[in-house]
């Protein structure tokens, strides 16, 4: 039910044609290596990219979007610096500090796949470099953008994850965390699902009931960017969102909920991607991601799908079947009956609440081993919380001047060691343990 199927090694396998060794750029780049980095200051550890790589990225982008080309001159490249900084490229070196034709030496070249570059400064480049998608992709591998993923709270490049920034709201998400097709390039036109919905007319089932579909349809217009998650009590802020559907499959449509004012003020149901991912992993699929136009939620067949059909399109929630609880719907029902969020104080066992509270992860059977050994006690903790409340509404303690996290989530690797998602939510006391007793 959780999307952990993509392989980073497949996404990194970019064919890059080698250039002539007489070129100012050397013998070309390996598809599995990033361009050499430049340090903008002696003590600065942030990644930078050479001007000729910036040119490859932007020129290729401009040619695809309007047929414009960029003159390859120092003055022209210098004029791009403000624009690059605005979209998130960090520490672009000035034209004075490095000429367009200068080469860069990477002290960390591997023996097997070294990146050969000229050791002497070259004259200004007079020829046009072929701006192929592969060249732009290879340049982008080393490009780091500012910010942290809204879902896992890690930086660009963490364990190879590629960070994208929404061109509308500036939300930052890792492709894998957000359920996107994995790439190694920065998409300057990326728009998150919440922003893409603004102004759209969404077809919904009438009536809209969780777990059911209908042959009758109606439309609802999205007036503004959705910020309210139905799985927690966080109703504001710019966060990664996915629509919540009434059911999976091709007949499913986005669920309609009523806010204050009843039917006259209906709105569409959305979930934080973090809340949905966390609950999916914690409960074994009580909330689950659905893929493609057919809304499938899992596929055990050998059928191959295009990359875009493997993107998480929406989430759905387990419900009773023929009036009887299933193993997954019972988890939701029991959680709402027995667990109260200690942060927002909202009860979820009555009314039409779709929120799902979870228990503190301290000493849980599935708690991360590294975290479990840091607790001072070994008893189970029964303090409850909503995932979004723990992440964005909690009042985390501070230890040694460092704010403790109350919510941890990482979608996992394909390295054989951390394949499964790694997650934990803690009350204030146990959140403090994680930092205070960190060896």
C-alpha cells in the first residue's frame, strides 16, 4: 500500500554522450557522477555549479519554452544570477571569480569513473555547446536547491533524493516522498497538486460517501489553495497535499466534506502527504496511495506501467465492507475510540471526523532500534497525537539548545538496509529522550 517500489539506481542511469578530449570541458561526464563543485568561499560547504553547466540547464529550458537562446558571454551569464538565486540555485559563482571557459578540478574523483577536466584556464568559449537533455540532466545532478522536504524534513540530495520546488507556492518536496516519477533534474515548471487544483472544476460523486461511488456526478470549483488536512487538526500553512478520494478504482472521485454552514459550504477533502504516508506505513494500509487513471492501489501482476502511471495520484481510506469491519478499517475505528490527541485535544470518536490519532512510538514493537535504546524506561507510552499536530502544532522541548523533533518520517531506501519507511511520533517526554540520550 505504500509507494516504495522505485529504484534510485534506475533513476540515476542517464546516458551522457562523451565530448571530445580536446574540448574545454575535458573528456565528458559519467552518467553516475555529478559535475565538479566550486567553493564560493573557503569555509563554505554548500555545492555550487560552473557557469557552463548553468548555461546548459537554462539554454535547454529556454529552447523548450519559447525558442529563446541565451548568448554565451560573461555579461549574459552574470545577468542570470538573480534569477537563479530566486528559483533556489545556491551560491552561483560570479563571472569575475570564474570565467565561462574555466575548468574545475574535483578532488574526490573515483578511480573507476573519474571526471576529466582541463587543469588550465581556457580562453572564452567561441563555439556553442550542444544543449541536450542529457547534458542538462548531468549538470543538474550536482545542483542543490535550498530548503527541506516538507514530508521527511531532509535537504536536497539526502540519500540521493532529488528535491523539487513548487513554482507557485515554493513548497519543497523530494520526488520519492511526494510519490513522483524519480529524476535527476530540477523541473523549473513543477507545480504541487494543491496549487495545480486552484481554479479547477473537480467532478465528484453525488452523493459523496466514503467507501462508495455513484453514477450521478456534479462539479465543485476549487477557489483557493487547500491547506486543511482531514487526517489531523492542522488547517493552515503551505504543506504537501494529496486529494482524498471516496474510494479507489476508476469510479472513485474526490471526497466532498461539509464545513460550518452545512451543504451550502461544501469543500473537497485533502490530506497532508506526510499524514497519509505515515498512517499508511504505521497501520499497514488503512490509508493508502492510488496510482494512474484507473486508481489502482496495488498491482501484483507483471503488467508494466509508464512512469507517470506509477505516481501517487490520490489517497483513499479503508472502510467497512458490506457493513462489516475489515482488518484495516478496524484499526481506524479503534484508534478513534481509544486515542486522544494530546496536542489539539480534539476527540475523533464522534461526529463526522476523519482524523486518525496514533499512539506515541516509544517502546512500540516496531520502533526504530536506534531510537528505542535511547529511552530511559522500557514501558509502552499511551499518549496520543495526530501526525500533523505532532509535526506542526506541537510544542517540542529544547535540549542543549536544540529543538527536539516530535515526528520523524523517511520513506526508505533501496539499499537492502532501510527498504521500509522509517517513522516515529513522540510525546514531549520521549521526544526529549531521542536527543538527550543520543550517543
